[in-house]
C-alpha cells in the first residue's frame, strides 16, 4: 500500500458530535491511507473482461470493502454476492489473484502491491454476472446423500450412549459454511466439469459427518463409489488449502471415505469374507 498523509478533517466545537463518531474519526485519522488498483471481472453469462478501478483504501480494509467502494463511487451496477462480512455466511466467495478466497476475509495489505489485484467469479460454476456465479448445483447434490439414520435408543428413556472421542470426530465437519471454495478449486469440477458424476469435497465432508457419526446406521458407501464418484479425487489437498474454516477435508474426510470404499469393493480379503458370509447357512 502506498501511504499518504490522511486528509484533514473538519472539527466542530468542543463537545460536538457523539463519542462514537469522535472515536471513528480519530481511528481514521491515525490509519494509513493510500490507493490500490483492482482488476474486476465485468460481464454476464460467461462473457466479459477485466476492468481496472483505482480506489482509495484505508489500513485494515478487506477486498470486499474495496469492491463496495468501487460499487458506490465508480460502478453502481457492479454485481457481487455478500451477506455477513464476517466470514461465516460463505456468500462472498470469489477468485482473488487466481485463488479461491472469501473477499471479506482477504485483507488488502496481505496482497502484493506491485500489481493490480484481480477479482473474478468462481470458475467451477455457471457465470451469472460480474462477480456472481450460480452455485445452485450444490444444493441439488446434497439431497442425493442419504440422511442421518440413527440406531434405536440405548436406554428406555430414549437416550443413547456414545464415546466422547466418536462425538468429537465429526465436530470438525460441522464448521463448514458452504462457501464452496473447495468445490471451486477442485480440478474434477473446475477443469473436467464432472458435475453429473462427482459430488465434490464439500459433500464428501457432509457424507463423512454422517458416516462417522456414532449413531448413524445408513450405508452410503455404494453411492460414494458410484453416483458421487469419490474415486475421481486424487487427494491433491487443494480443497483443504482454500478452506476458510481450516477443515482437514482430504485427511479427515475424503481419505477415510476412500478407505471404506476400497475395503468394501477392492480388498481381496474383505471380498472373500463377504463371499463366505453370503454362502454360510442362516442359523
């Protein structure tokens, strides 16, 4: 960031204004000011081009702040998805300098200053307009995964007994905010467009949360192998690297699920055991 002296502010008589406004003014006056150039994708329906905008920035701003400032001052019709601006809704996903990120969690001062910042929509999904992608495909995938099916209660009062370690194992997966950055970075979806035969990392996390739940009894392994195409994943860990919640997607969700598929369908010893079980007479 190129630092310049902050603009002078008009001050009123002593005691004028409320304490909050005064505190904000003092904070702004003490912050470093400068300008940054952003190359923002403009267009609709998959066509378009980058447009450069130079905007004033203040120390502490994130990319979403800069986009909002451009929207307010230079391009009122700029389309962008956002909601909470706190890294919890997953709405403002985009590609910043070529990497899938949340705009609200990417500080401008963390990005190189020797070149414009590129901001473009997620490439793994259909382009709607400017920075907006149509992520509705993800919501059609989720119902295809078998729902949570608990075993009967362990006690007459309708409660269950579980080991704390088993409960803790699935808590990590519940941190997902469905930003779909992991889906966007996955080469199976991004480059090979296997949307009809591959569920993607986000839904392998969802399946893992169910499969590893200590109460669940449903069998999702055949669907993971076939309809959801877990075999396409070659565990490059790119999904893990972009997760804003730091979920170990590959190590803790995808690899254990792939192991279950291998044990069921490809392990020769396991297949022999299954064969003998089918052939053994019922008792």
